[in-house]
């Protein structure tokens, strides 16, 4: 009888240890970003910065003006032009990363094909009390629009730091849910200054 009890206790211990191993958080989850969730048009406050996502426009082509010349950038997908307002919370800081996360989990980094203008390429340096309007330009797949999230962080790898995760849910669309897409968006069009 005692032997049977010992075997039962051993099997229970093995089961508990196996369950603990399967459910424990991975290292990346323990040291990864600390999410701060929000919606478009709401101020999302991370540890070092705050961000308000104002507008998302989709285009088939981009008109990029550099050094006095205009070039047209095309894509087999869609251009997503995101206008946001950034501000620092307590001290001068930089916002170094923005990622478009599609509904299926596909991640799209900022496109470097959108030019090198200071309001479109990170790092964006921001000061407390002086909000700054910026544009994030992404090249995405058309099926990665509905249900997408914008991930914004002050570091390229937000280890143990906050990351703003903003649901992209307010954009112009057709009745079937497909995004309304303009033929061409001119990136030389000024970004509205704060408060406008």
C-alpha cells in the first residue's frame, strides 16, 4: 500500500512540474515591453512620452520631394501615412520606434522610401510642454488594415519599458470595410502644427 501511495505522489508531482513548465512566462515576456493601450484621438501616456494618433491615410503612390526634385514611390501594397502628436512627459526624450502590427500579427517597420524629412524619420526628439506633429510612413499589405495596431516606443527594443499600443480604428472606409485609398499622397504637404 505504501508503495502505491509513493507512486501516486510521484505522478502528481510530475504532473504539477510539467504544468508549471508549460505555463511559465518566457524570458522575452518577462523582460519585454510593458504595453500601454489606447485608441485613436486619445492621448496615450507612456513612461517617457505621450502620443496622440490623429489621422491615418492610405495611398497607392507617394510623392516625395528631396533636394528640389519630386519622385513617385509606388508599392504593390498600400502606403499607410500616420499623423501623430508626440510629447515628452517629464524630461527631454526621443521616440525611436514605430511599428504597424496587422491583425494577423505581421509587423511592418517604418519605410525608408518615404524620404528623409525630419518629421517622418525617427528618432523624434520631444520636449515637455512642446508637442510635435510627426508622420509615420509604412508600406503594408492591404489585408493588414482592419484591426491593426500602432506600436510606439522610445527605444528600438523596449525592454522593461513602456510601449504605446494604439488601435487603428478611425479611418475612412467603404461599406465593405476596405480602406478608402487615395491615388497619390504628397509628403511635402505640411504637417499641421500642434493645436491645429
